[in-house]
């Protein structure tokens, strides 16, 4: 006997459509994974066409008038889309995506694809030559197209809202600004206090650790965390990422650097955090409209939690450092556990966002958000970006990039038209600590468990409060349910002050 509730024929139609789109989406993901992990250089052009073909089929299937009619009928049938049933939320998600996708006129969509393809090439060349003028005309076109896109969603409170909403459903620019306005002065103050202190030594990390051993360690650590190898795999790629081809196959990648042993281990923990989220969505949401994640910020809260709150904690290293030290006596034989812990948590303003430590990371994001908002409002001109970038870097981090490759051109996002994405990284950091605090309040033994190499209470809590809902709830709604509060900066500020106050003796 199945205890599945009866669903209407129309609801079944929506589920069937979602299942087919899920299959196609996972085929597209497989093409993308192969492109980054295995594909020879010569495959790029045809692979691009193959990926575009899948994208086109998915778009056509989903944006037809029949699907629009089906969604309208279901809205009528179910009534309140905010009811907390899977059916209501599945329709809500489908309606939202349908409205977004059908709003964009085909010529605009084609123009976007054309411009971003050219922009990506121009960005690569501009970055390699460190010459902003190569990228500038295309970025101007992208900003213009993004404004046109935002205007499709008028009336809005802010021109940046429709862009942000693509990555953080339901979130408003005003909310993010308010959060960052509270965060910024406190984080600047902390960084100034840190800058006056002697930084801990981390030269023991800047060595060439054996790569096979690094891989063994990475695999061992994430196995203990709870990454399911029966439904996962680890490969090498130039840029670490996580991708999924269904609940039964969530893959991660990493890379080993010759002069930085921490990089691979921490990024493996990070990607495993993303992957365990995807592995934790329940089987009932397999090939389902709610099979995804709540948002990018919620996703990032999971990766950051395992990477930073677990992986860079004192307790974790009290469990794991003796083993690591035995494996690498030549580098770590004379480094005490305390010195190791302080070394991996060294704070250092740096030019590159992806290399930033916990205490400086959000500053890189705030700078980008201010610039993106300025570009969309028209108060910042694309041509002035290199100068504005450098001024803000100096203001926030006290350093000026020596060239545009290490400044305004460092990230790929804008070349792909992704304006509105960056804030999700910082919001994820904030959410990670909020979830952590709530979890510890309910499970005060967790630090002791970590020190014994036990992580199942953490994963279990995340399964129960985050993973089990898939994309059923919007991010702020989910945070409210899980922690009693929407995303707020205070816990993160407190966390940084406590942790770095101790490390730096502030
Ligand atoms: Co991430």
C-alpha cells in the first residue's frame, strides 16, 4: 500500500514535465562536467553546440503556451501557492520560472547569448593581456542588456531586484544593502585591528606536498564528513566545482597546487559541503520540481560551514593534526598544533577574491555589489571601473592591485552576464554561522564530537533543517524556519570577533 496522497491529472502532468526537464538538465550537466574534466581542447566548439541544443530543447518544452495554460489551471486548482504542501510549492516554483523565462523576448535572448559568447572571449584576452579596453565595449553591452532585462519586470523597487532574484528567490536589494551596511564597518574595524598585529607564520603550507597523499587526505576527511561515495566521485579540474546528474550521482572536483597545500584540502571540504546538500534532498523530490536547492546563498552556507566552521576550527585540527603531522614530518615536524591552527587562519588582505580568507572575503563581495548596483543605476560608467575598483580596494583592504588582471578583470561572472550573483557568496557566509549557532544551541556537544572526528550530528541537523526541503521554501523563509531569523550579519560578526580576537590576541 502506498500512502502517497492522490494528485490530480493536471498535477501529474506538471510532475511528468518536471521529470523530463530534470533528465535533460542532468544531461546538460554531464556535458559540462565532461568538458571541464575530460574533454580535449578540440572538442570545445561542438560541445558548445551540443550544450546549446539541450538548452534550446529545454527552453522550448517549458515555455510553450500549453505549459502556461497548465500552470494557470493548477494555480486555480490549488489556490494558495504559499500553502506548505509540495503541490502548492511545486506550482509556485514552476510559475515563477515560467514567468521569468517567457518574459524575455526571443531576439533579446539571442542577443544575450551572442554578446556573452563574445564577451567571454574578450574577457579571457583582456585578462591575459591585463588590458581592460578589450573587454570594456562588451561589458557596456552586457550592462545595457541587463538593464533591458530588469525593465521587463517593472514595476520594481530597485533596478537590481530582478537580477538578484534570479539567484536568491524573493530577496530584495534593500535587504542586502541593509545587511552589508551593518557588516561593513564592523568588518573594516576588525581588519584594522588585525593589521596592527604580527601575522602568524604559514610558510609550512606554502610547500609542495605530495599530491597522492593530498588526495588520500581529502578523500578521508570528506568520507568522515559524510560524503556518500556510492553516489559521488572526485576528479581533477582547473577550477573546483560540484555538479549533479541526479540524486544518485553528485560529483566534485579539486586541484592540487604546487605551492599551497591548504588549497586542495579546503576546497575539497567546500565542494563536499555543496555535494552533501544535493545528496541530502529526499528521494520523494527525485525528478521533481522541488529537486533543487533553496538558493545559491543557502548552497554556499553548506559549503562554507564544512570548509570554515568545521574545517578551520580548533576542534577539527585537534582530531586531525597528529595524523597530518605524521604524514608530512618534513614540513610539519616542528610545527605545533596551535601554530598550525593559527597559520591556516592567517588573515591577509589579497587581490583575488577566491583566495581570500574568512575575515577579508566579504569585503571583496561588498565592493562588487556596490559596483554592480552603480552600473545598473547608471551612477557608475563601465569605463571608470578600473579606477573605481582600485579606490575601493584601497578603502576596504588597504591594498591596490598592480594591474587590472588582478583587479576588475579577475572574475568570469560579468562576462557571462551574471550580474546579481556575487552577493550570494557573502550571504552564504552569514547564513553558515547563523545555522551553526542554532545547531550548537540544540547540540552543545558538537565541538567535542568534532574533536573526536564525529560529524554525523552536524550532517543530520542540516539534513533535517535544510536538505530535506529541496527548493520548497525561498531562502529567507527557510532561514526563518531553521534559525528563527532571516539572514542577518550579527552572528557572523560575533564569530569573526571571537575567533580572530583569540588568534590575534586583540
Ligand atoms: Co561554493
